[in-house]
C-alpha cells in the first residue's frame, strides 16, 4: 500500500469513540467463548466471538499454520468468528455483504481483536474468510492492524485461512515460526 492508500485505509477503518462505547463483552459459563457485541451505525447488531479450538469449525485449526504446536499453545489459541445478529440471536450470517457499514464494522471487529489480545494475551488468533472475495482486504487489514501490535505477525493459508500470532509465545515451546 502506498502512504496515501494506507492513510485512507487507516481513516476508513478506525472506529470513533462513540462507536467504541458500543462494544459489550460477554463470557460463556464454561469459559470456552468470549464474545464482543456491538451495534453499528446501520442499526444492525454484530458479534465477534473468540472460541476455544474445540469449539471452532472442523475445517480450520491452529495446526493448519503450525503443525507441531504444543498442547499448551493450542489450548491458548482462539478461533475468531464474526456474525451479524438477528434480534439478539446468532443468525449464522458471517459476512457484511449488503449491510451498508462494511468499513465501520471491519474497524470495530479489528478493535475487538486488539482488545482481546491485550486482555487475554493468546499466542494465536485464527479465522477464515466467509466471503472469498475479501481475502486481499483481510491481508491489507492485517498489515494495518499489526503495525499497532508489536511482536505479532500473520500467516495465510489457502483457501482463505488466516492466523495472527506472537512468535515469542510460540517459540517458548520450541516451534519454528
């Protein structure tokens, strides 16, 4: 990205203080899911959930990115799932196509990920692109996001699988990153 494009991307995906106040955190009783909920300016509610690997979809796991992870690192990794809510309930819709607030929503999703990392310090956050045409956008967002997260990197696996990780935490157990 050029400086101008990066600056435009930064402005476009940076939530306002008012938008940040809409983020509400919840924890499930078992401790396997932490969810951030927010309502965007389009009046639609969204949820960003951070799932224990056993609760994540079968088609993606931390080993896709690091085949020799220790159990300790695997258990601390979290799958990130983003959903449009329907009257407070999960809709199963994992995308923002046609909602009218995509840049705002992506900014809030990235902010919840940053807040989660600061609060829980996972070694790996991983997710997949629900809309395959968004892969290049996700890469650009990850590049922007990681500029504010020293010590973090990302990996991409086909088709549309992404992981953000902290090499220092993975290296502690002897995994080459």
